[in-house]
C-alpha cells in the first residue's frame, strides 16, 4: 500500500506554479521552462526517495525481551528427593545433581541434607565437549532449602577471578571433591621417600594418614564406582573407588564397611562407605587416604583443593553486571512447589 508524501505534493504545486508563471511572462516561449520545471520536480522526488530508503520507519519496533533463552541454554527447576529429583521442570535429570556437586560442592549441603530443597538453574550446553559425559555446565543456580532463606551462586570469569561465587562475590565454591572425614588431622603426609615406622626401611608412603578415633565415619571423597571392597593385605579392610576422570581413591585400615556396600555400586560425594579402624599394617586407628591416576600414586590431599579466592575489588563491577544478567534468567525459571 502506497503512502501519501506531503513533501512530494508541495513540490508538485511549486513546479506547476513555476510553469504557469513562465506562461504569463514568456507567452509562446513557455515550453522550455515547463520542461525545466518538470525535470526539477523529478529530481526532488528522486532525492526524497533516497532519503526515505535511508531513514528507519517512524513506527517503533517492538522491544526485545531481555530474558530470551539462547538456543544452547538449558533452564529448569527440581525438587531434591531421597534418591534424586522427585520432580523436575525443563530438561533436568539426575545428571544435573552430579554437575551441581562438580561445580558447587563446597557451597551446598551434602546429599543427605538436601532432601526437600528446591533448585532452579541456568546451564549452558557445550556442543562437542571433550568429555562426552559432561556436555553442560552451570551458569547460575538458586538453592532454596525446605526451611530458611534461598542462596544463589554464579559462574564468573574475569581477569584474575574465575569460578563460582555467592551473591556478594565474597564466597567462592570449590569443586566436588570432599574430605573423607568430617575433620582432618593429618598425621603422616604423602612421601615417596618415607622411612616406614614398622619395617624401619625406606618405603614410599603412597597416601596421606589422617588420625581419628575408631568408628569415625569415612565418606567417598567424590562420585564414582566402587571397584574393591574387602581385605587387601597391608591396607587391611579397604575400599577403592574409580571416579569419572579415571582417578582411583583408596580408603584403608577400616574397622568395617558401610552396610550393603558392594563392588559396582555408584556412590556420591560424601556418601558413607565405612568406619575408621586399624586393620592391616597399622600403628593405631587412622584413615590411609590414597589416590592414583593411570597407575602411579599421587598426593591424594592435593585433590581436596580449597575454594578459589573471592572476586577482587577491581572486578566487582564486572561481577555485579554479570550477576544481574543471570538473576534475570533465573527469575524467568518457574519454581516447583514442594
């Protein structure tokens, strides 16, 4: 549908008036002047058309929503049950509980204290990830306990800061590796050149010893699959767990195992696997905690890395800006009722 151009009408009137004036003044010599006026009107119309094409429409475009979900993003909410999500909204399943442990392990309660909690999250789906088992990572998460105030955590990658932080940016979350004991009291470190206290000869100490009373609960330090349960020579009663990255952790000198624990069981971080004892070659009750990757033993204590530092002051503005954008996306996720 064509629209009426007031400027074009005014130019046409001017052209006609010029032509009529020429008739009055020049008589029979009016024809060249009339042609000139028509040509002038055409030039004005062409210029007006070019301006119209270069000028955006005066009709405003509809505003874009600030909470449009990118194609690669996954959002949803879930209620944590005794053995996984009891309800879920969106593309969330049990695997997201593993992802939560992997990224926010130190900032959230252990599994046995999460039942009844509501979780809302925004995750990014990574196409072609090197580890096919982890094709998503969490961008932001809201944890709402059955009783108490909710907490939110955000991924932030700055110049010096990189990790997951709480809403103030002062608390950083470490990965999913957990302490195998509620309290760690190291009595003997990892030492490839150690003098053995019983045999009195150089013998590598391929783990870390933590002193604790007999019967103290021992927990899986990370999610994985139980590869050994039972007596194991100098280790005494021993549990071994193979984790997704190929690392195998060992828990030695146990007085007894968690009830029903068997080879092939899938365990979660901080799941009970046994109790401190002094079985095998041992000088007293303690936990011998070991780890090896692709064969050689490594310092198992190095797996229990402390959280990263808080967001530096120089990057707080950038963190708060990123937080505000993630808050909008979290707020757009419908929560589930308990």
